[in-house]
C-alpha cells in the first residue's frame, strides 16, 4: 500500500478513513483544512498523529500550541483536551484504538461514526 496514494479516496476535510487495522487498532488517514475540529479528549485512549504532508497546528489545553510538519509524530495521551487545525491542506495519519470516538464525547457537524470512517 502506498500511503500518499490512499488520500485520493479522501474527499472531505475532517473525515477520517480507515485504511488498515492491527489487532484492536485502526490506521486512519484524514485531510485537515480550517478549524472545525472542536476541543475534545478521548477518556480511555491515546492517539497518535503522523503528518504525511503539510503543517498542523496542535493545541493542548493549558499548554503552548505547536506546529507539526511533514514527518512529525505526536502522541496525545488519554483524557487530555486538544484540537487541531490547518491553514492549508494537511494530510495526516492517525493510529487509534477501535473504540476511539472521532471527536470524543463532543458531537459536532464534522463528527463521524466508525461506520462512516470505514466506508
């Protein structure tokens, strides 16, 4: 599988797509542009972000925000409030437990169910 070619199947921003699984973990890709992702956390799961292309602004509650660039990896620990955004299109890969809700317990107009992420 070529990771970058998989992004041809991602039409909408903020809409993760599952591209594989390892045991109880999904490997997902998403395109980010803008700041529609709400502040949220995942109470029981850590989440890994890998920047495939572009730059991503990462904000963590009560900490300084930082920019991730192509090739960067960051793991956000369970229970930590966070949000991400990008001025220009950013392509990311996520590694998450299968139980991880897209926007935690926050429902917004961009929240996707796991069924939507599998399609």
